[in-house]
């Protein structure tokens, strides 16, 4: 079961087209990643610096399948997958929940993917994932 | 009792100083306003357009009392207050929750205030608040 | 020659890692798209609504090659390419300019790609690009 | 003569009301502050850390006078004013430029004010402004 993050679309997520600006989908996915890490006991704010590493995003991809508007309720699924000793991928699915009282089901609003590489802060060279992070990725 | 909105600080709320960018505090306050309206049955996305009005923010003020970092848990209180037949004020208090296991209490991280004016979409002239909105403001 | 957009990295583009947040690269690319359209006499704010179409982004991809910090000067190249009668791709390259007095040259900070589909506002069905937009895409 | 910063409103500055989100006006003012500092030879990214100080914003105020839409050209004036040995105020005026060919003049779109306090990074106590910053503030 992937980790799921519940979120409401805010006014500041939207643009003049009346819907969520495309780059905001990725920011929302990153929120889900932060929540998934925190739920696993790996807080983004301190875990990486405590381990002397940074884990920047090297690549992102997204498919925007359905517009989202202010007030929409979404669920963001996050599933990590190992790429190598020092890198991993996160697969995201953003689901739009049905309006209250609606007979329709959840609809997929977006799919996204980010690729993360672990780098030693001191040397700027690739480094194996810290064990606790590796455990989260491999257990995902 | 003012309405309270719970929120975690996200990485995208922060800036290179490592803490929440000052303008983001106001965006977070607006989220609390949206949640307070929704809880009162007045969804921002449709209520105003259904009533043929816009309710833009004419003024804002904020005092930044304490930095907030990624992962911090906050509670945002929203209290509306009537200014005139066609305008109202929202008073916000952002409280930083203590870290789990900490003996200290909540600390106020910011105070903010926004002033809202109701305008008829068609004529662009000031108009009395729609009754349901007035009821929310007066009951606040 | 692709269109080029010059930009300075602002404090609000950065996150607590001290560098531009990954999703902001895509927002910056969209600024370059807006400027390229405006330079071609096709202002985003009015062109699409005047033609009864919307042109949402269906997909995005980005490779983050080099961090960008507050104050960095960048140049964003935009090159459109036709996909079909009703869709096109934008290829972006973000170049980091050398610091004043530096002997080194420009370095590529990111590559990105967005895919755009033209849809009739009234019917929500795919529609051929308006001629002026098609001319810009094909001349790119 | 106050420093002036020229800017075009981007799509990502707007919200579902079709105009610039109120908190973005403050982010845009901060861009003007960064540009004014850079023009005075005081780059935000390095000047403060080089001097062992942080200069956080303690208060902000804004009056939103006129909506701004995607593509609008603005000019942001920044005028610093000394408050005390360790603090200063920035006064901002955002002017909306007339559309090309329009006979009307610039119109004030917003007025804003931020209050900045200089704090020693090491001790977290108030400290006198570094001389170069004081010179910029006093010469403003």
C-alpha cells in the first residue's frame, strides 16, 4: 500500500485559468514526499543534514490528466522504488475525490515521477543512501 | 472561539534563509480563511460567483514574531469582524505547536489582519455582504 | 535561433536548501513561454480567450543539472516544435550566466519540455491551433 | 529618486480570480528590494552572511489599490528609511504602466511597507546595521 496524503486545493494553488498551475502539482507531490518521510520517522528538515547528505531531485516527469480547482479534495499516493545504491524514484498519483454526495468515484488527476540522487555534502560525490532512508525506499 | 486551521510547514514554504518566506505567512492565512468559509458552508470557489460579488482584499498587515521551519506544526486562528455593511476584517494568529515531547507550550509565530470589501461583479460598486457571508462575519 | 528570456533568481524562488526549488524551474520556463508569445504578438492573457481555446499543458519533463541560487543570472531558451494539428512541444534550456569577471562560460542548469494541447473552450474537444499560434510554433 | 524595478506580471503570479494573488504583491516588492540592494553593490545572497547578520522582516503592510493581470507591465519603487541604529523601513509603490498606445498614465496598483531588523547571527541579538547597508538606507 503506498503512503497517501490528503490535501485540499487552495486558492493560492490556482492561476488565472481557474485551475491549479501545472508546476504546483509537483510542489504538492513534494509535500506528500515530506509527509511520507515524516511518517517513517525521517523528517526532511533534519534527517539529511544529520547524515551529511543532500538528496536533490535530478529529474521530474508529470502527466496532467484532469484540472483541479479551489476547494477540490485530493489524495496523493507516494511509492518509492530503488534505482541504485545511491538513487531512487518516487512515483506519485494524484486522485481527485468525488464531491460529497456524488455517485462517481475517485478520478486520477495526475501522475508524476521524481528521481533523487544521494550526494555527500562534504565531497559533492554520490554516496549510498543512509540505511534508514534505504529501508524506507526498499519497503515502499 | 475562533476557527482553527492545522497545517504543517512544507519545504516549498521556505526560502534560502531556511525559514518560511514572509509573504507565505499571508498565503497560509488565506488557506485558513478558505477552510473557515468551507466549514461554514460557504465555499470560496462558488459562493462569491453564485452571489454575483467579488470580495477582494483591500489591505493586509502582518507582524512576524517567530521563524517557522520545514516540518513545524502550526495552528492558524481566524476571527472575522464586521467593519461596515459591505466590508469586514479577518484577524489571524499563527501558533507554532511545541515539538512532540517538549514541555513548552504553543508560541505565537505571527499575527495578521486582512480587510475585505464586497463589490458587485456587474457594476464594480460596493455592495452589502450576501446574508450568509454577513452571518458568518457577525457570528465570528 | 530560439527565443531567449533573461531572468535573475529571486529569494522567493529558493527553498531551505538554499537553491531554487525544483518545481520553480518549470514556473520560470512558463515565464519564458509567456515572453516568447508576447514577443510574437500573442499575449497569453487575451490570445487564447479571444480565439475560444485553452491550451493546457498535458505533460512536463525536466532534468535539473545544476543548482541556482539567489542573485544568479539565467537565460532561458524556448523552442517550439509541432506535434500534430492540435498540439505542440516546447523545449527549454536554462543557462546559468558566469559571475561578472569570471573566465568561465555559461553552464546549462536545466533542460525541460512541456507538451501543450489545444482545446475548444465550448466543446472541450481537441481543435486545430489558431493560425497565428500555429505560425509561431512552426516558425520556432 | 527612489530605485525603480520593472517587471511583467506572470501567469504564476495570478490566481483563479484572474488577477495577482494578494500575497504575491509582497513577494514582488521583495524582488525590488533585492534588485535595489544588488544595484548598490550589496547582493542579498552573500552580503548578510558575509557580515554575520540576518535582517528579517518584522512587519509588513500593504494596500491593494488596483488589480493586476497576466501580461501587465509594472514599475516598483523602493525607498528605504532609517528607523533606528538597527532597523529600517522600506516603502514600496507599485505602478501599473499604461497599455501601449493608451493615452492614460501610470496608475498606482499598490502601496506597501516592510520593517527590517538587523540581528547578529551568532547571538540572535539586535545589532547596528553594517556600514554599507546603513549607507544605502540613509542615502535612499
